[in-house]
C-alpha cells in the first residue's frame, strides 16, 4: 500500500508502518498459499488422469481475499488462474470448458477479494474509533488531574464514584481508599450525619439548595483537620443513572488574603489616626500646657506662702495643692485619651453608648476650639443610644468630621458646630456634624470621599476616605449635604441596637 | 507706686485664671479676675489703676486686640501678655503694640512677679525700665555685624534656612551665629530674645526702630 501523504508527519507515518508490513505479508501469503494449494493438488491428484481442479486453490483465495483485502485476493485469484491454465497436464480437448471454469473461478475470486476489502475497511475504522476514544479519555483524565478544583462524583446514594487527583491532594485520601465509600467522610459533623438526608430530600422534592448555586462549606481532611471550601454541585444523568459532581475549591488561601487585606486596612486607619493627632499636636500641646501652668502657679504660690507658716497661709496652701492635684489629673486625662486614640490595637466591635462615644471624641476634637470662638452644641436623641461599633474607629470619624468643621469655620463670622444624633432610616442611628463654615464647592462635592482629594494646604486628603472605609465597614453610609443655615452637614448612619436585641445579648 | 495697685487677670481657662490669682495673692498683690477681654472692658470705668495680665488666645477678643483697644482709647495701663504657645510674629506684634512684657506659659513665678512689679512701677517711674534697657543695649553692643544680621532674621520670624539664603551663608553657620547671639544676650529662649530685642529698641529688619516700651 503506497503512502497516501508523505507530509502528514511522523505520527501518521508511524501509525501506517504496521498496516504496510501487514499488507506485504498478505501479498506474500497470497503467493505462498496459492503455490502451496497448487503443489498439494499436484501431489494428491495425478494430473495425467484428470484435468486440473481449481478446488485446491479455493482456501488460498478465501484466506487471502477475506483477510488480506482486495490486492492480495486479486493476486491470489490471478495466480491461480495462470497456474491452472499453464499447467502442462491440461488436456487440450477440454480447453474450452476449462477456460469457462477458470472464468467463473476468477469472478468468485474477485468477489471474495472485494468482500475482504470491505471487511478490512470496517476493521480499520473500528480501530481508529477506538484510538479516538482512548485519546479523548486521556484528555479528560489529564483535565481532571490538573484543574485546581477537586472533583468528586457520587451516585444518588452518596457513594463516591470518582475522585480526582486534586481531590486526593486536598482531602489527603487516595482515590482507591474512598471510591465506593459514602461521600460523608469528606465532611465534619453535623453535615456528616445529615448529608444522606440532603440527597434524599432533593430526590423527593426536586428542590435545589446547592445544585447549580454553590456555597461556602467546610471540608474534613483524612487527618481530621477541617478547612473552608467553596462547593458547587452539578447533576448528570448518564445511562439512566443519576450522578452528582462536586467541585471543591480550597478557601484557606482566599481567606488568608482577605485577612491580610483587612489587616492592611486597619493599619492604614491607624496611621491616619496618628496623622490626625500629628496635625493637632500644637493644639494638644496647648491643652496640656494649661493644667501644667496652673500647677506651676499653685506650687510656686504655695512655696511663697510657706515662708510664713501662719494658720491662714497653711489653709490656703492646702486648697492650692488640692487644686493642683485636680489639674494634674486633668493633664493625665488628656494624655490617656490621646494614648487610647493612637494605640495600635485589633479592631473590635462592642456595644457602645453613642452619647459617651461622641462626648469623648469631642473632648479631643474640640481642643483649641474655644479659643477660636466656636460655639459647640451636642444634642442626643435618648431613644437611640446603643450601637455595635469599634469605638475608636467611630471616634476617629467623629474627630475627622469635627476637625474639618472647625477648619472650615476659621474665616466665617458665624462659628457654630452642632453634633446631633437622631433616628435614621430603618431604625439606624443617624449622626450629623454640621458647621457654618465655607461650604463645599460643587466640583469638590463629587470627589469628597476619594483618597487624596483635598483643598487644604497641609492635608493628605485621606481623612474622609478613611472615614468612609470605616463607616462602610460598619454597614453604614456617609454623605455630605449643604447645611440649611450655610456651611456643610456631614451625616452618617450606624446600625443601632433596639431594646429587644439587647435582651438577647444579655 | 500707688497704695493699692490692682493686677487684673484675664484668662478664659478657669484653672489657669484661678492659679494666677493665687500666685499673685501669695505675693501680696491685690487682684481681680475676668474670664474674657469684654468682661474686663465692661468693668474698666470702675478701675482706677493697676496693670493687666492677659492670655493671648481667647474667644471674641484676643489679648493683643485688647491691648490695641486700650492704646486706642489712650489708656496707658501696662499690659503683660502670657501665651501657651509663643511664636515670633505674635511676640513681635504684641511688643510693637506696646505690651509691657510677653511671657510663655508655664513660667517661673519670679519671672511673672518681676514683670508685674516692673510694669506697676513703670506706670509711675520709668527709671526701672531705663536701667533694664541700658543693660540690654550694652549686651547688643557686643554682637558682631553678622550676629546682628542673624538676630534681625530671627526677630522677623524667619527659619534658619531662609536667613542662610538671605545672607548667602550656610544654615550650619547660621546655627553657630544664633547660638552666639543667645549666649551673648543671655537669652534662654527665642521668645525671650525677641522680648529683649523689642525692649532695647533694637532695629528690626525693615530698618524701623522698634518703639521702646514705656
């Protein structure tokens, strides 16, 4: 058989090597079997007595034609006829009928050869199809082995049918160990006990809880360790059987990334607190200087009075010392607030009193405000006070908004800062910080909460952006509106705790 | 010195106000306290004499504004200004407006009491001031030309780098001149140096002679 296309590459070529050799063998077989048949005929039947019989050639034609295909079949047929006709023993009297027999024999031979050829094609097709199937299967296996998701196939009784190599790595079981086992060994309690029920419920009701939806679940490794997974399930019906394919993705790494992100965010929030305090350093220094000056005055005055230790003077000194102590406590309190505010700590949400939180934040934020002649008004709605928040973070937002308000009013004639709490939409706590300052230009209004957007000479433009991050981290919302009396009102919401919920918490 | 000189203390911080009151009384001064400049001005018609000790940073009217207001009304009552956070421009402005003295909180009692005594004295007798001024002028005379130039820059509230640039010398050199000036003038702080400069009537950078305080 000639090569049909020499350019089809090595793969094809090597695939053809075996058939070529086989074909050559069949041609050789055609010659050998035919000559063998003829020789047998010569041995068995004395040719002088009887005319040559083509019967002896039939096996050769049948074998080579049926199994070897068209070429070897035709070769054998032609060879038989030639040998028969050329046979020296053939009596000349019978030549006519002999020729007719040979003709008929030839037709049968050609028929067998054609039939054999068809058979050969069918055989080749079947072989190619098998090859195809095998390579497709190999593809599928390599896919299953390399997808990052672990693939586990179970039947409708929950028995594991297939367990991919990623699944082996993820769960620590080998496929051989788990195939035939119930899939519940891959999950911790209480899922482990409930899983059969889940399948039964689905088969009965057809209600999908996870199939095609997916959810985050927990898996259990062979060593008993549990880990978060993202699980999606597909349903397949194959050969009248129902199977479920589970795709399992390990979420450990995902959660670590998430955690790292949160860590960095809290870092940033902390740094911006430090920055805020840095910007207030001069005002804070002044605030600390006041009690220190008072203490110095009381002590030096006392020293002076003690040169004449009269009863009256001692009484005065005692009072002075009491007041000096009070003042040193005042200084200490400022420092403690400052330290609490800048301390590096894990964010932690607790039930806090909104009123107390705001009052404390104001104490820091309003440092220096009195000297600027700013009138401050704090109004609290008594019906809404309990919030679940990270206190320092919300105080940071308050401080940010109040310092902004104070700065905005530096050049205004009217300087009123009002902080109000109210009941917001859906029972949330609404906190408003309103000033009578210069207001916000329309071009700034759009990018108010974007990082690095600032109108201040000394400002990074991160205060409001951080405030938004914090409020959104508390599932609240923050926005700005023009204050009806001139200036700006910043508002934000926080989830409030109503009394019934409080009872639950204890 | 009149028989009963009164020291009028004005500070919006109650603790500081009361402590000043206590300190002055311990030194046997008669005192009256006011929580802001307006309260003092309201009481002014009934005030016969004395001196004023006032904080700078106060709502509505600052210490320096009060001082200008008094001078505007031609009241020569001496005013001592105290501040929690002194900066040079503020000190210069206060002294130019005619403050008797400019003190940074917290201060040693003697510094305040001396200032009050000399302020009360100066209301009747200028000789005490004159003696101080003469002494300061003698100290100024010991300064070199470069040192005077650096001092002018400092009094104008310029940072070292700017002074260095203006004079065409390195900031390091300015630091050395600055240290020399402080030593020669026996000044503890920059604000004290500014106070001395203004009391002595040392020429400021603009070439205008600062008005000697009465």
